[in-house]
């Protein structure tokens, strides 16, 4: 049972299947019903499941997340769509002070099986607030789990796994890759959600990426191979919890590690990963762990985004620096 | 039936607006009917000379032309996106022209008509949608704040600005723009609470264009929006947003009350977004073409044109001259857009802080060195 799907369509089918499997799954968000979402990820779902299960909400993100908490207390499994990364902040209070803490506050009496879907990252030529990478804010918050998908297979299975999971999950979708296609086996049982995955083997450098940067990392590895360099690429997939055992194993072989993400470098995921890799693989390292990310500026106007976003050249530049150390 | 009662008995043409959960359609302040008849209103009137009337027409026609040109430029790949004001020209020109020079506007992302009245160069608005910057105009000099994309955030800024005016004893006011969808945001409700509690000289100017992207007003409010104001403790008024004279009159009165220390007013300009939400949107997915056809009959520009012609205030030569001016404007916008230079990459580092940090200065230098490594045909 394989189908060629885009990431957007894979999410759509995954959501559909989750709704069929569990009548408690409720989708909430701005423009997700009739319009099917601004990226059409929920296309057709309101028509088939009704407007009680696919809810076009009032324009209020704090309301979306705050009411999701109450629905979860009644046994529902809310799947909240935030229209764009930059618009999650009105809901930030609810996410950080409530959604994340209720399980601990209630000593496990209350579960918060809420999924917060956020199209994230840049590269689509948008205006301000439509290209942000806010993952570190959430990964920094105990009580939340954070995953980032990079391909249609993980989109299809990941959204179902996230919805079935008992903890709140920030589910990051690489918006500029929504239209990327791949074969998806809709029958095969998935691997675990919170696991990293080696997506290309190599011996010289370990290159870590997630979400939209996985494609860039793979392209960089291909270009490096043409120059005789062998790069191992790991798709982190889960940002909280981090699954670094495969990374440690890889770095012990390569002795070099480069982390790439679109988010600003300072205090981004790369900082945490560099610390853990240094602590665990110190004696194997031939070079410091290097980070490639957005500059420490606001995401720039779109005419500058190509210079701001890590690309093949910047990744290879870091690989060169790691090799030349 | 007196003229004034005719003016207030406008039948609401929005499908669904007469759904049983909605109370009876309230009074709508109108001074110019969709057919272009001047009518009286018991509370609001406007004193405009023939010349001012012609200027209003010119404003309306020119901003529409700007908008049409920008939409075309987006289609041709010259802009990343464009948020059209089509259909909302009278609401924006009426509000903008009601402002005194020292009043401060806090726009959303759609207030190109207000920008026009503040003397903002259209190309400075275009540069935002082209992705060159976040708006090229000077918000201090123009008294027109930069566009705010995060829904509703600017209503609190306007309120705080008004509190500053209050402390300074300035006889000015802030004019906060917002959409119908925005009224659901917590921050907008906080702004109205603050404005009321401090009797701040701020006017909330809500363009109810019936939609927040695809979501109709009914999802945001079970009562007419202007009636919300009563709950916060200040006056609310619904004006025909496609009637530039009524908007001018109502906004002038609200600003005068604010200048006069009487605190906030909420204005609901009842209008319609005749185009897509933005050039990325496809409204055929969520609304009927017949709805648009109905609203075309209430076009804000056609009714003023009808009035000006019929009353002899403007003739063919005048309309031809405006048309010629609009053509020139369109040419200027097109040329200015396609010739607009890209910003230098270093621009992103340059105004992050008032006082640059050593770390960012270093990053900027590294960026420059990295960029330079590609120059002169250096192959990596
Ligand atoms: C906080 C926030 N959430 C979501 C969005 C995405 N968005 C942009 S415009 C819009 C609808 C706004 O509707 P309304 O307030 O009626 O203004 P209009 O666009 O109709 O002028 C939405 C949901 C946003 N910009 N900010
Ligand atoms: Mg609206």
C-alpha cells in the first residue's frame, strides 16, 4: 500500500486516519474548515467529519490553546493548528504555563494529549512573522515534547503517533517543503516518534538537521561526496526529547559534528546538542562541534532570506572548517 | 417618512446577517446612499466644500488605482504578496482625512488608503510587500505607524500612545485600525479595557469587511461589533464604511471627542472586502460570487461619482483629469517597483539594537567576509 504524497497531503491523510480511528480527535484552528487551512492541510476534513470535529475558531490563539486544555480534560484529543509560526505567541502563555505543566501540577491525574501543529521556517518569500523557527522556546519548556518532520512518510505517520500520544506535542511542519513528494507506505508500521534517524551513511563528518534543513543537509552531503568527502546525515526528528545515542555513535566514528538549523544560532537547538556531544564524545572529537543557523537578527525581509538561511554553501563551509581544524 | 429615518433604515444586504441569532439590524450612519443621494442624519453631518468633495473623489480613485497596479505587480512576480483594499477605499480615506496632522494612526497591513492620506509614498508601502524592508516610511514624521501584521497588537500600542498624549496635555488622539476578526483577540479586548479605564484619547476604527480570511463575522461575534463598546463603557457607532462622507463625519466627531478629553470611541465601518484576503487567497472556496455582486452595487467610488456628476460639482473634464493622474501614478508605481534595488545583506544586522552588540558586530563582519569570498568568480 504505497502512495506518492506531498508532505501536505500526507498530513491531510494522517489527520483523516487519526479522526477515523478515534472519535475524540478534534481539529481546531483559524480557516481550517471551509478553506481547508491556508496550506490546505485540513482540506475536505470539515466536509467529512462535520464542524464539531473540524472547528473554524474565532481569531484568537490563546483561545484555541486555552479551550483545548478544557476539551482535553473532557477526554478529547485536540489538534490545534497555528496558522503560521509567528502567530503562536498569543497562545504562548497557555502553552507554557498551562498545557506544559498540568500533568505535573495534577501529579498525573490530568493528561494533556494536545497536538499543536505549526508550519515553521522560512524560504517562502513571505512578510514578517511568517518564517520563524520558534522550536527552542518549546524545547526549553519541561512538559512539552517537540517533533519536526522532514518528509511525507514521517508526516503521515508522525501526525498519527503524535495524536495518539498522551503528552502535549508541538508538531513542527516544514512549510517550504509542504510540496515535496515521496512514496509513503500507508500499511507499514512506523518506527518510533521520538527517535533520530541516520538518513545517509558517511565517515568524515556527522551532520545533524531536522525539518526543512534535512533536505539541505542531504544536498550538502551529495555535493561533498563529489569532492571525495563522506558525510553522515542524521535527521533528529524529535527535538524534545532528543535522541542522541545514534549521534554519539556516529561522532565517535567521524570525530566531527556539524549542526544545522534555520533558527538563530544563539541558544538554539545546536547549542544544547553541542554541549551534549562535547560531554559525551569529548575524547573522540577532532574539532569543536560547529553550528550553522540563522544570524542573530530578526528574520529579515524576504529579499534577504536566501542570505539569512543556511544553504548548501554555508553547510559545506562549516564542513570544511570542521575538517580543517 | 423623513429623510433622516430613510438614512437609518438601511437594509443590510449581507447574506446570513438576518440569521435569527442576530438582533435587528441597527442604525447605520449614512450621508450618501449607494445611489449617490445626499441624505441627512440626526446626529452626524459633514461640512465639505465642493473642492474637498472633488479631493475625496481623487483620493478614492487614486488609491484604488494603486491597489489594482499592486495586485498586477504581484501577479507578475514583482511583489511577494499584496493585501488588497478593494472595496474599503471610503472607510480608509474617510478615516484618514478626518485626522489632524498630529493625530497618530496605528494601521494593520491593509490601510494603504490611510497611508495615502498621511503622505506616505506608495512605494514605501510596496517595498514591504516586495520583501525589501518592513515598510520604508518614517512612522514619526508621517504620524502613520508601521504596519502591524500580528492581529490586534497595534490596538494596545495606540492606547498607550494615547495615554502618553494625555500625560503631555496634547490635544491629539490615536486612531487604532483593526479588522472584524481582530475583535476576538485578547489583546484587542485588553486595549478597550485600558482605553476605557484611563479615558484615553484613542479611537478604535474597525473595518468590518465581513471576513477574517475565510471566517465570516458570525464566528467572531453574536452581536453587531459596535455594540461591544457599551460593555467596555464607551460609545460605539456603526457607519456605512462605503460612504466616505459618513465615515469622515463619524471619525471627525470621535476624534474631536477624544481631543476634548471625552475618551475612546469604537467605530464599526460596515464594508466589504471585494477582493481576496491577499493575493495568496482563493475566496471562491468560501463565499458566493452573488455576494460580491450585491456589494458592487454599494461601491464606495461609484456613489460619490454619481453624486458629484448629478450635483454638477464635477464634470467630465474633472473625471478625465483624475483618470489621467491615476494612469501616471500607476506608471510611477510600476517603474519604482521594478527598479527598486534589493537591500544589501548587511542591512539585517544594522538596526537590531539602538546600541550594536559586540557579538552581532562580529557576526556582521563574518557575514561580509563570507559574502566577499564568493566575489570575483571564486569557486568553492
Ligand atoms: C495573531 C495572528 N493570528 C493569525 C494571523 C493570520 N491572519 C492574517 S490576517 C487574518 C484575518 C484577519 O481578519 P480581520 O481582522 O477581519 O482583518 P482583514 O484581513 O479582514 O482586514 C489572519 C487570521 C495573524 N496575522 N496574526
Ligand atoms: Mg475582516
